[in-house]
């Protein structure tokens, strides 16, 4: 057996093991979320707080982002149905022209959700940050996660890790022809989440002082 053949076999074994690890990681995350994802409104238990995970309101081409629109529609639906009393809008505002929390509040207002029912979290740079800050900054121990259908399982994993009793309500799925790249990236994002939590021990970018959510109808925190 030549040296080149040996290296090809070793490389093949590594690729096979890596692929198996990716599959097992994704299956494990989905199993951990079993019973916590509720696609039908009537099956969703009520919570005081709904956490809306952020994404850009517009695509790079300037079109309305369907992931954003569907998450907002789902959040408004839960609020008007009385399934959540207050919405924590967690997203990224590090870049000029991309203020996800503010865009979410404005879009929700157009759907009849008052500003007093929303609180903005400007440091939700990634899902890990959003869940860590929900517990560490806003003091939430029980909530409903509102995000895309392929994203809810990873968000629930992170919620459990940070000691949050969470259920999830997936937004209307974006058709596969427009979401296939994002869905494929999610496979890797799940593996990265496991590395962050159990190997790298990744911390959120910022925590900061505690913020009390105005659940009694007081003016929203900024």
C-alpha cells in the first residue's frame, strides 16, 4: 500500500467521522427540544415574556427579509392572543443602518403591539448572547422563544443551558427555495453551539447591570 493510499484512507475516515458527529449533534439537539416546540397556538402554554430573536429587516438587495417579517407576524399573533404579555426584542445594532431591535419594535407597532409591551435588547449579537442576556440581564427564568422553524431547537438548547424554562413558537416557514442556504448554515451553527457551551465555554459579548422588564404596563426600558 502506497503512502498516498494510506493518507486517502485516513482522510476518508476523518471525513466519515466528522459527518457522523455533525448528524449526531443535530439529532441530539432536536431530541432535547422534544415537546417544547409548539406549532399550533392552542397548544402553546402562556408566558409573561416572549423573546423575539433578531434578524435584519432587509436583505442585502434591499428587499423585505421574509425571516424578519414572519418572526414579527408570529410575535404579534402571540401578543394579541394573550399567549405573551411582553416582548423582549433581542438583536444586533452594531452596524449603521441595521438596528434590529428598533426595526422589530416599529414593525410590531404597525401590527398593533404597543411600545409599552416591548423592551429592546441591543446586544443580542447572536443567539447565545440573546439567551444569556435574557437570564443574566433581564432576569427572565421562563419565556416563549419566537423565531424560525429551523432555529427553535438551537435556541431551546441555549435556554436550557442558561437555566431558562422555555417553550418555542416557530414562525411561518420561509419557502425552501429562499431558505435552503440558511437552513444548511443552521446545521453547522448547531455544532458550533455545542462547542461554545461545552468545549470553548464561550461567554456573551456583554452583560451589564440588571434591567427589570415593565410587565405591569410601565414605560418600556431602552
